[in-house]
C-alpha cells in the first residue's frame, strides 16, 4: 500500500479553504481598467445642457405673441378710426381749423321751382321759394356751427323732379344728398 506523499506547506489541509491559484488579473500597464474606455478610443463628450435652447424657444414664442398682439391692436385701432370717420361723415360732423371766421356755402341743384330752407346759425332758419339752381354764402365767426339745408321741389309740371343739396365749409364739401322732390343736408362743424 502506498501512502500519499507528505503534505507540503503550499498545499492546503483537508477542510481548509483553498486559496486561489492565481492572483486577480490587473490590466497591463498603460491599459484602462474595468468600466473605462479602452486605450485609443475617444472619450465621449459630457452631455450638454438644453437650458439655453429651452430659454431661446420660450423667448421666441413670447416675441411672436407680442408681435401678434401689436399687429392686432394696430388693426383694431385702424378699423375703429375708419368707423369713427364713417360715422362722423354720415352724421355730417366735421372738424376744421381754428380761425376767426369760416365761409359757409349752401348749394341746391336741379331744375324748376323749389322751397329752400337753411340755417344760418344754431336755432335760426330762413326759407325762400327759388328757381334752381340756387346758392347761398355767408360767413360765421363761431367756433362751432350746426347747419341744415333742405329743398322741396315745387314744380308741378315735373313728377320726378330731381334735386340735390350740398354744404361747403371753407370751400370743402362737407355734406351732399339727392332725391326725387326733396333732399336734406346736415352738417355739424367744430373748429
């Protein structure tokens, strides 16, 4: 019978833990360790922050909203201004330069006879029977003037007698109307 050779000090005894037969591997010198990029591979750049891009987008959106609002306000102001002018024109309201006096001219057009009534100043009216065309001119020294010019055709030989009336202030036409047998022009002037 043969017996096992005597145990050497390097050999573990029965029941003792077995030491590893080789040491843990280390990367060779100059080589990166575990979890690091290998030698020669580029290092990925750090992640860039997107805060600048987000702030830029928000600023751009705000500028766009402001531009749209400004355009909308301009459009509304322009439209409202046109409507005010239209209403003033339809009512015969007009403004003029501040002056010592203003020349008012009433004109009635058409053919035949007519009854013409007009105002010279607020509250006072005059009338006359006239042959058309007819014109009346006078000067006012007030800062404001409310004028009415009406014409009623009185020519019985003309069933469809066409008449017109016009009001001029300082040479500028401010009101004009026409009709069959009658027409009325009104003007409110404020200097």
